[in-house]
C-alpha cells in the first residue's frame, strides 16, 4: 500500500512531548483509498526544529500502522514516497 496523503493536525507541546493527530490515506492500485488515524508523540524538546518534530511524528504513525493486523502479518507492505505524498501540517 502506498501512502498518498498525510495530514498532521492538533500539534501541541505539553512541556515534555510534542503530540499530534496524524491521518494517512493508503492506496493499493485502483482500490478505494483507506484512511487511518493515529495519535502520535515525540519526546523532542520545545526548541527542536519543526522538521525533526514532523519527521518523528510521521515515524510514530508508521510504527503504529505496521502494528495493525494486515501489515503485522506481512500481508501488505507500507510504502512512503515523500516526493509524491501530499503532507499537510497545520
């Protein structure tokens, strides 16, 4: 499955960690896309560059996705190409 769209919303820093809601659209060929949503976090500090925070949040979302039954069993693989995926961070 290929990640075609990523939305990062409600990003905040609570004093110890950055948290956000990450939604991903997954497509497999011509099938109807599947949307998955994750609550993600990273322990980077408040002064960390936003690109590193975003990278960590996306890595956490992918980690959670890979633990879902279909992916964990090896039935499907997740492919992310940041040159073609649309990433929106609000």
